[in-house]
C-alpha cells in the first residue's frame, strides 16, 4: 500500500491496472472493476461554512480509481485499528493506544490533495496519519508492540511515529505542542522556497491551547503556508466540546485567520477543502480547517467511550455518517464496483492487515544496546549510565 | 566612528545589507572591525558571541536567528547587533512575546532541516517554552529512532544579574543539565563564547547555551587562533584555567572569574588552587574533574544556582563515586542561597557567593582550615 501511495504522490495515476485486485472478480453485469481515471463530478452533500473566506464549490471532481482507492485505504486503516484494539486487549500493546476508526476520511481525503512537498504533523492519534504519509501497516504494528521493525525502532510507541522522508513529523504526545511545531515546518518550507504547505493537526481538546493562538498569530504575521486542521470529534477525552470551549466553532477561532468548516466524514469534502486551502496558504498564509468527524472508540484503550456519550449516538453516527459506507454507496450507485467486487477488496485488505500483523509479531524486541542509541546525533564520546551505575556505563554511539 | 567606516569599503558594503555574505567577506569584516575594539586581540564576550553567530550565518544559509528584539532593536543585550542589517529580515526575525509559540516554531523549523538560533531574553522566560525544549527538542531524535534530529541552539542570559529580583534571576543549568538529548554549554570568557557558540551552531542536536548578562561587557585577551572563523571548541571538555595542587574548584560561567580571584587571594596564603572551568554542563567532563581531584585530593564546587539537586551535587557525586579514596576531606559545595532572589542589595549579596578580598574569603578560611587539618 505504501508503494501505491508513493506512486500516487509521484503524480502518476495507476491507470487501468488491476493491482492486487483479483482479476476473477467479475461483477453481476460481467464487467471488471472500474479503475478508470475518467473524471466523475459529484456534489458534496454537506455545505462548507466559511469564516472570513468564500468557501470552495461543492462540486468536486473525482474518478472511479480515486474512489476505489479511498475505499481500500480506509478499509485497511479500519482493519488496522480494530486489530490494534485486540492487540491491546491481549497485552501485545502497552501504555497508550489512541484509535482513529471513524476518522479515516480526514487523513485519506487530505492525502488526495497533497503531494510529497507537503508536511503533516499531528498529535497522538497518529497510526492512520502515518499510513497515509507512506508508512506501512507492518511498521505500525511493530512499533505498537515495541519491536525492531517498528517505524521508530520500537523506541517511540503508539504516539511517536515519524516518517521524515514522507513529510510526516509525528506523532506528538503533548496536547497542542504540535501546532507551533507545524508553524515551524511551514516556516522552513517558505524559507527554503519549497512549494509546499504544512498541515498542523489538532483536536477539539487542543483547540483551546494558548500555544495554538501564539502559532496562529506568528503564522498570520509572517504569512506562513500552514493549515491548522482541527479534527473535531466533539470530545476531548471525556469532555464534550460544549463543556470545554466557550466557542466550539473552531473554524472561527482563528479570528483574523480565515476558516472553513468541513464534513470530516466525507473524503471528497476533505479533499476539496484541503485543495482549496493549500492554494490559499501558498499565496496568503494560514487557514483553519475544522473537520467535523467522530471517533468510534473512546479516547484511548482505557476509555470505554460510553460514559460521556450514549451508545445510540455512536451507533447513530456509524449508521448515518460512516466514511467507508459513504464511499461504498458511491461506488455502488455509480456502478464503479459491485457488491462482490467490494467484498473482494475487503478480503484482500483484511489479508494485508493480517499478514502484516503476523510478520510484526515475529519481529524481535530491540537489542539492549538500543537503550543508549539516538540520544544524540553526535555524542562526542559522552558517557551515559544505566540504572546500575557500576555495571552499566556506556560511551554513547 | 562613521569616518573610519567610510574608509572601509568591504565593511561598508556588508553593512549596507548583503544577502548573506561569504566567509572571506566575513573575515574581512571581522579584521576591519577589530579596529574598533579596545585593543588588539582583546574582545568582549558580547563581541565574541556576535562574531561567532555572524560567521556561522555567513557560512551556512540554513542558520537564522529569532527572538524578541533581536533584529531592529539590535538585541536586548546587543548580542545580535548588526545582524539584521547584514543578513536581512528573512534570517533575523523579531518575534512577538510568545515564547511557547516561537520556540515551538524554531523546533519545527529545525526538525525540517533549518538551523535556528532561538534567543530567550533571559532563560527565565524559557520556562514558558520549556515543554518544547524538553519534549519537542531533546527527546525527538530518540523517539523517532534517530530519523529526526533537531539542530537548534537556545541561547540567552542565565542566572542572576544585578537587582532584577526573584523572577529574573534563576540559574537553569541544573534543570537542563539533567535531560538526556540536550547539550548544555556554559561559556565564561570570550574564547569560550566564540568557540562554544560556533560548535553549538554546527551541532546537529539541541544545545542550551547559557550565557551571563554581567559577562557580556567583560573583555578578555584572545589569540589569533580564537579569532579565526574556523575556530571552535570541543563540546563536553572542561578547561583548566589555573593549575594548582592543594584544592580543585570546579565551576562555570561567571563564577569562574570569582574562583580565579579567590585563587589569587589564597595563593598569598600559600594555598595552590586548581580552577576547572566546566564549559559544558552536559556532557559533563567527569574525566577532567576527577583527574584534577585525584591530583589535589580536595574538591570544592562553586555555582550561583540553588544548592539542592544543583550542578555541584552531581559533581560531588561523581567524584565520590570515582575518586573516593583520593579525597583527603569531604567534598564541599558553595552555591546560591536556598531562597528566591531578593531585591534589596544587601540581601542580594547574601544570596549569591561572594569573593571577599582583603581577608581570605568565606570559603578560603574553610579551605585553609581543611588544608591545615590535613597537615596535622
């Protein structure tokens, strides 16, 4: 999947190739799955709301291929997060585990509007964001389980996944800290004249952080190409937005920074908004994008997620707004795929995730020496002590 | 001054605002501006820092400076004087008074690959941004399995100034010195300032560069080698400022000057003091410290900061761990008093170590007694 995304980012579209899709999966009408790049024009159902900016058109151009990719990618992400849930319950994953299922449309829709010159930085709910930037399911699982083949060599864990080459700067554990960091990435892009933007993502909980406003002020002052993307899933841990924000209209909170409110459960709306905002930011400076989204899981694996919201609410969103189901309906209604073909895609996605999981379980724990590696990029022969200072004194690598 | 300037074309050209200059031009500027120093080969710590930053900015386009008043104001303490004129507003940035925001921005820029020098007007204000120094900068290379390093320098005055009271006088050496992933440098004289600043800017990891406001205006003689644009000092190596046989004083920053003065006084009493200038809190040069104590058999640590869990505490622990049997007397510490810094001048004097000239100082008498005891 990383390869496919790399190809996409290289600007080339996978034309008419069946990829991993079983060629035998013929639909009822006897034709193969359509992976045409022919443009399909659709209307985004939920209107955008603008703050100090004229929202983009609700007419969006997509293609069979893009929609199919959306479906497959989100399905893989969904399976991955559900597998992570089981892994955590069987104690393969320790500590924190914040799952993204329900929110997939945000990172998938974003990627459709970005390229390899752009950067993303987010908070700790980062497994799927990491995947979207070119990470693999194997390195996510291995990292979650603290193994060598993890993207951070097992030394970071759930909240600290990075991919510098892919323009992904984490994975940050401290709520809100990623927003000025994102402004810094945008500053560097502008300084080095890279025609790219940075998406600094944060949640409704982080939206009240002072440093976010400090970052917005500087980015607006210096015209930095940064998009502040608020993934509003309406709950900051156990606190609903109306209990933590005097104004939960997060797209307006930038004040002098224009904002857009977007249906975050709709890949195409997200894609349209990010495309629009990226163009804006490259010329004018920051914009806020509020993605109206929802997480099915609780805040983390230690939160059942049902003490501060009703099960009816959760199942209601799943029924009405699930991002994968939305794309499924589009694929079926536009006769891009049949039910059977979609089932095949799902089966393959499940297999991809299961294979990655099996491989990740085989990955060994890091060697003990890794305790002392990467403290510095350059150590000058400095020494570090282990817990037993007499036994363990290491000259840093 | 302006007359002299007008005769100097390379200097003028650069001051008119080049787009970064180059190494040769920078050296020419430096040679020309030496004319304006107090005497040949004597420079102030301020000039040392300014020239170091200037040269490194000329040598590497990725280096930039940001902080409050660093640009148009020429620097709150004039350390960044002239840099805006020379390098322009894209590389010398005046920030709003929002430490958390601009420090995070600097760290993010460093993660991408730029080399920011973030000035804190004093390190007291860095507390507003300390999460970024520790969690965003220090730990990232480790957490990312070595894929994202943070080549940033955080610099500014640290510790007590004069009469600035409790919220503006804290020494942060011990706090930052504790953190794996940070390098913490503490220059004393002009040579330290130049060499360590250049090393810090070139360093691929986050460096906390603790200066001292009262040292900025002090002049020190420096060799030609120090003035060369390629001059750097190694990070993690202490310097023996003065050799001695009876006692090792380990100290850093402004207190190095105090230790040297005290050593002069003690020499009159026949006590020979070795003064170790740490230059680097992290990595700590345990080798030099212990080698010195093994020679003199007595240790005294000297710092301005608070005593509990201070820098001296770590040095004492290190010496006790590694050189216990060489000690002829228990290790001693002299630190700032365990109080928030008072404003009244007499109380302020009581709150930080002093050298009492004339009669051998506070610790001198203790040391003298200890030496005398040992000789019994």
